[in-house]
C-alpha cells in the first residue's frame, strides 16, 4: 500500500496548488505571470484529476474492508477529503445560474 501513500502525497501537493489557484481567482496577490500560470495550470489540471481519483481510491479501499486511515496519516486523508469538498463547492459556485447575473 505504499502506492496509496505516494498518491496521497501527490494529491496533497495538488490540493495546495488548487487552493493557491482559487485564491488567485479572487485576489491577485502574485504579479509574476509565469508563476501565476504555473500555479493555475497545475492547480486545475492536476488537482481536478488527482484529488477525486485519490478519494475514489479511499472509498474503494474502505468498501473492500481495508482502512486507508491505517496506511495514510489521518491529517493527509482529511486534507484530501477537504480539498475534494472545496472543488465541489467551487464547481457548484461557478455553475450557479445566478452567478452571471448582475
């Protein structure tokens, strides 16, 4: 199950990039165009793939009787689940029919 720890760490890094990309949407705190584009690309492209994937793997492990909490540190597991909820909230926020109305 070392692959689960590795994928969880990759999803953690992607979660950090997702949080940074979301903050760049609302507050432009970085003036460097290259750094901003790297954060946004890695946050959206990698984060929207790895975070749901690792949470799906957690769910499959939990259903089959293997406890992912015994292999992966609990803080890492909870951070990846929280990032999944953050992505869902953002997707629902953007797809809100009243979002584009003034």
